[in-house]
């Protein structure tokens, strides 16, 4: 776990627990379509492990990612999305957190 992510948990120990189930929905804007972004996102989710969900190109040029797993694992995926180690060029990532809804089998590219 990165130091920044670990510090977040240390500052709010009663509010956020890394092992609790979570749903991350993220919208990534920039040059993220036509560059393999969804494929690399899926690969990152599989590398992290225990994440299910999908990556989807949107009509406005963004990519939407929905990931369910532990708060920590979803957080690792979010860190990767913001890391600059993605294909294309990410101008920004907007995310919301929620409780998991279930119904996903693996991590899909849509």
C-alpha cells in the first residue's frame, strides 16, 4: 500500500477501513480512447487481484471504470489511474465511492 493511501487510513481510522467492501466509479478524461486504455486498466485490475467490474469508452471521450473489491484494492487501481503510468494522457480523474452492488464476474472491457 502506498504511503499516501496508508496515511489516509491512519487519519480517518473510524471512517475508512482498507478491508471493507467498496465500489469505485471513476471517469478518466484526456487522451484515453484509442490507446489501449481499457485493456491496460483491466490488466491493472487483474494484477491488483480480487477486483471485478469493467472499463467502458464513453461518447464524450472519457473512459468510465467501475471496480468492486476492498477499499484498499480499489484505491490501488485509482492510484494507478492517476499515476501517469497509463497509456495515452490522463488530464484528470473524477471518482465516487459507494457500497458494492455485485453482479460482476471478473473485470470486463465494454
